[in-house]
């Protein structure tokens, strides 16, 4: 991709600078400017092949991000009218709850969280794999950490209830929305919505658990998108016809189950950490809804797993010339997903004993 797009590394650098500016700023205008710089760097990455689907996805993404930025500016103006400062850490507790609600709505719009999640599957369905990967991983960093900052500034019951509804709704919508999907990109988009619900809940229960969950999700997502990029699989009906080898098929199957949170794989460890850190009487109902949404997601991951498994009709071959350079990397990724979860769970049990 990067060799075919002129100045692609410059766009990546602009994206990175915008995200770092948003995360490191204590001034809301600088935070908003960083998000806009990130958007300016990411938009050219969406249309590098100049196809109709990519152009349509780029326009949708731009409109949604502009709407999210409008919410952010409006919410910060409401809070500024009460505190008379743009400095984040000088906002006092009795400031406008309505302003904080608009700020959270803007961040939810940018992330694709419930109830502003409808744009994400349609946008990801028309994008190439690398830009899908950037949208599912890097573009989440700044809004998530800004949401952590908002929760530190305002612990009101309105904001807590709002975040609870967002986390439970995102997990359920991510699970229900993926049941009727046939395109893998849209399926992974609904999976991203479901995982975002877990991350938002982790923000309220344990910031450390959210960071661990995000790191594990990024690791599995990078492995999944890169494997699908090498195999060039576009829809569920032909995913078992991976172009590279049956070895790549097994890699995709393991990654799917790990992303679904099947124990004892690595993806289960992140969910287990969030559950253990948030187990208390006020959160039990939210945890139940999160688990229900995760089980729905695991259902369509297992259906995808069996569609790949039943499509394997020949013996596994490891001598494919195209894949030979990636064999060691794929073996390492699968080993981490299979044995990493076992090692972490075993270590935690030994520490408790």
C-alpha cells in the first residue's frame, strides 16, 4: 500500500502528531486541533486506490468526524461558560453536566460507540485492509484516553450512568449486528464496537485493565488484519479459499477464536481482567450485559471458524514460497495467542495461592 501511495509516510506522521497532540494537551482547543490534524492525515489514506467504495467510505467518515468535532466544540463551550477557562485541569466539579454529556457524545461519535455506531460497519466495509487496521486501532487511542480524562474530571452520577449505558449498548449491538453479516470487514467492525464497550466499562472500573485490554486487542487486530491482507479475503463465503496456504487458514482460525474471547486464549485474559476488576454490586448487571454481548460475538466467530474449518479439503502445507517469509512470524503470533493466555492465567493463580 505505502509504495503505491505518494507521501503515505508523511500522512502517517501527520496522523501520529495529531494523536500525540490530543493526548498530551491540557487545553481543549489544542485537543480539538490535534483530532483535526489526525483527521487530515487519515483521510488521504482512505482513498489511495480511488475506487468508488473507498471514496464513499471517506465521505461518510469525514461527515461523521466533523459531527463529532462539532459536539466536542459545543460541549467545551458549555463547560467554558461555567468555568471561564479552557484548561482541562482547572475545570471544577460543579461545571455544566450538559457540557460533559456533549463532550462524551463527541468522543462516542468519533469512536463509533453506541448509540453513534451505525457509521463504522459501512465505512470499514469499503476500505482496504491497512486502512481498516488503522481505523480499528490507532484512531481509537486519542478518544479513549480523552474519555479517561473526562471521567477523572467529573464523577457525577449522570456521567457514570451514561457510560454504563454506552458500554452495555455497544457490547450488545456489536454482538447482534454481526449475526447477519457476510463481509469480514463489517464483521470485524461490529467486533470493534463490542470490544469498545468493554474498554469503556474498564475505564470506570480500572484504568489499568483498560490499557491492558487495549494492548491485547491491538495485538490481535494487527495479526488478524495482516493475515487477511496477505490472504486477500473479502467475504465470509470465500474465506476458506485463502490464496496463500492452509497454514494461513489455521492462523486466521486461531486469531478469530482469540478475538472472540474463547478461553484459555489471549483474548479471554483481557475480558477476565475487566470482569475481576469490576466485580462489585453496582456493576453486576452491566457485566452480565457485557458477557451476553461477548457470547453473541463468539457465536459468529465460531460460525466463521467452522466455515474455514469445513472448507479445508487438503493436507496442510508449510512450503508455500509466498508465505515462507511469514512462517516464523505467524508461528510466534499463534503461540502467543494460544499459550500467552495460559501463562498469564497460571501466573495469576500461583500469585493468589
